[in-house]
C-alpha cells in the first residue's frame, strides 16, 4: 500500500513539474492583449469581432501575487494560481472540437500546454513564456508579455 501511495505522489509531482515550465514566471509580469480571433467552437455570428472584442486590444493584464489587474472579467481580487500542464482536449475548458488540430492551428506545440489557472473567470494557456491565449465570449485572445 505504501508503494502505491508513493507512486501516486511521485506521479502527481511529475505532472505538477511539467506544468511549471514558465520561464520566466508570468507572476508579477504585465501582458497586453495584442489581438483576437473567432474561437474554433464558435458557430454562425457567435464569436465574430465586435466593439467589445476590439476594445480589449491594447489592454494590460498584470498577474500580481495577490490580484490580477485588468479589464473585466480578467481582473480578479484573490486569484488562486495553479500552474498545470493541460492536454489539448482540456484547453479552453474542453472547447476545442478537434483538440490536437485546433491547438496546433492556434500555435501550441504538440503535447501538454503550460497553463495558469486562476480560480477566477479566465485561465491562460501559454504558447511560450512571453505569449498566452485565453478565451472569452467565443473568441481567443492573444497576450504578449510587456518587456521592461
């Protein structure tokens, strides 16, 4: 029984370690919304660009230790950050219709995707340390780290 629990703990540590591939960490960093596109799952006019999606372009999101500042609904007073590695079928709350193909089309490398779960309304999936995607209202938004 001890061997079983040891194996489970080791496996959990490996999964967590894979999720912590942020270098440098997004915590304490500022990102800016650089653009958006209609989400792969959006049908008909749902997800088309509109004044709200255009208004997010250029907005900053700051991942602070105790709060996320930015426009609603990305702002969050008490985030509960969790760094995880997400399979393509789990990206955007499982919304991709053809996960591997859609993830590749969005620019993700094959395999698990480093993601920052916030415990708030929006989670972030990283293309690399300086670029992330998030979903909102049937659109996929791209973030870019602001260099200091």
